[in-house]
C-alpha cells in the first residue's frame, strides 16, 4: 500500500504556494481566515473546562463511535435539514421519485448508525477500507474531489468516470458506463459510486433530487448481476455552505436508501477546518465494520473537539456562525465571478456557484491548463496558482481527461487577492495569445 501511494497533488500545490512569496493561491480548499470562530471557540472551551463535570469527559478517552450527545445533535440537525428540503420539493418531484407511488419522506437519521470521524476525510477512507479490495471498481464524477482519488490509488482501486451536467451526473452516461461494465463481466467488481452532491468540489455542481432517484434506481438494477449491493457514498461536505437557491434533499430521502446510502458530512467547512471533526451515517451492515476499523485507526475522534462542537450546536453558536459564513462566501463568490468577467476572455465559461467554495471554468478547446502547460507556467510567473482541471479526473482508460479546465477557490484568498489573482491570470492568458 505504501508503494502504491504517491504524494497527492495537493502537497505539490501547497508547497508551490509556500515556496513563492507573493504568490496568490486560488487552488487550495482552505476556508476564510478572518471568519474562523476564534472568540466563540474560546468561550465555548472556557465554559466546557470551567467545571470538572464537563471538563473530565472532554479530556478523557471516549467511545470509538463518538460522543453520544454530538451524535444525537448531528442526527437532529440532519433531520431538520432533510425535513426542510423535502418540504419545499414540488409535489410532482416527490411522487416522481418514488417508484411504486409512495412519495419520498424526509430521512429520520438514526444516531445509532452515526459515526464521528477525524474529518470527513477519515470517513471516506474507512468506507473504502471496509468495502473495497484491490482491483475493485468505483464510479466517480468527472471531475471529482482529487483527495478521494488518493484513497482510491492507495487501495489499488480502478475508477470509471461519469460525465457531469449542470444538475449532476449524466444519466445516459451512467447507464452507458454500467452497460459497458456489464458486457465486460465487471459488474461484480463495482462496489460504489462516490458523489459530492452539494456544491461539488471542484465543479460547484449540486445534484438535483430527481436525478438522485434515477441514479439509485440505475445502480439497484445492476445489483443482481453484481451479486452484491452497490452503495452510494454521498459526500455532503459543502451542503451547509449554500448561499442561494433551495436545498435539495439528500439521497437519504429516497425509499430504500437506508441500506444503500452512506452519507458523509463535516463540521470543518461550516465551523472550523482546524477542528477536523466529520461524520457519516452508514447502513447497519457497514456501520459495525467501519466502527471496528476506526477502532484500529484511533479508537475514537478527539473528545475535546467533539464536546466543543456539541456545545456550539446546543448553544446556537454554530448556527449563528454559519449564517455569517454564508453571507461572507456569497460575497467572495460574487467578487471572484465579477473579476473573471472583467479580466478573462469571453470564451471562458463557468456556472456561478450557489454555495461551496469553488468555481470551475472551461477554456476554449485548445487552451491547455495542465501542470506543464504554457498557461499554468505563465500564471505561476505572474504569481497566480490555480488547480489544473486534469488533476480532478480519475485515471480511466475509457476516456481522455479534458485538458482545458481549471479550478478556482474563493475560500481562503482575501477579497483584494481574489481580484488581483484573476487580473494576473488574465495577464498570463493574454501574454500567451500575443506570443
Ligand atoms: C468534497 C470533500 N469531501 C471531504 C473533504 C474532507 O474534509 P474534512 O476532512 O475537513 O471534513 C473535503 C475537504 O476539502 C472535500 O472537499
């Protein structure tokens, strides 16, 4: 496993950013520094540690599955999100999504199947570890979260990429990929579909609920030939960072989802990335396996941090913080998109984000964006780092990676740096054209 695992591209991108003072990085998924909740965290910790009754359990080992209070509060929060999202679905979509006629229902997440992890990254890792053997196949979105591709590589898994549309996976392409796998006799190796279904990293795309229903059904149709369940790993890391448009229900609202859907999310993005607490709601059969594996990893996520988050949720501090964060990212997204309109050629296309931290841009056909491309080098020379789009495509022999896309994040850069970074990118691009 050690030999299979190479440095993730993020390491190189971060080293590059650090080694060039003055470089503006719109590449990393870091969050906004000035909004990190320093004062609220100090007050919450103070409250927690000022009485022995609350300090002792926070400073002691806990259980592998996580702090019961945080698990309960997390399940309640998810239930509330789901109820609101299902409540605003048009009636036609509610019934359309229910094969056999029974309308979909808001999920009632069971805290007994909720596992707290060290960042949601650990949950993603545990799922791969629990489910997959080397040579197994995972279906991924094109493009996808490139750190997931590191997990895939470590475990010796193969990927099949499925094209994305502005409202989520392309259903005809998913059907085609599944059909090709069936014809090649490879369905028994397909273990799961990994999807970042809200404000996706890197594309910003949110999957429409009616598509989720169709995707679950397509996968179920393949299970007899696969000989086992095919799971959906729904990564909802950015769900709470929505700043416009309605929230979509998760896969959990679909009939039959409880034993097919692994739902993961995190407190990193909506509260503080440094706290590194994430969680997953798993089907019962996978839950025990994941808890045992987590026992091998670390026998439990840091209690102090879990108790801190439970306090943040129970006191309303979390919700208050999140409301401010949403306003902040809405503004930063607008600034980034505005700078792109001002400084970059009209031939560039992208979808304005409704949440999350990212804008994904497509350049005209022949303009390359990769690590060795003239544009990437020129952007570096002008002091700007972006994510070359090809890094976000899984290795898949069935298709070529598009080489003319790039990822930009408005998470960490300051407002002036967002404007200046895009001005530099525009300069770099125009410089190429005049050469
Ligand atoms: C799509 C996605 N999933 C999961 C994670 C992991 O985040 P964390 O481990 O902080 O919860 C990230 C982090 O950037 C992400 O972008």
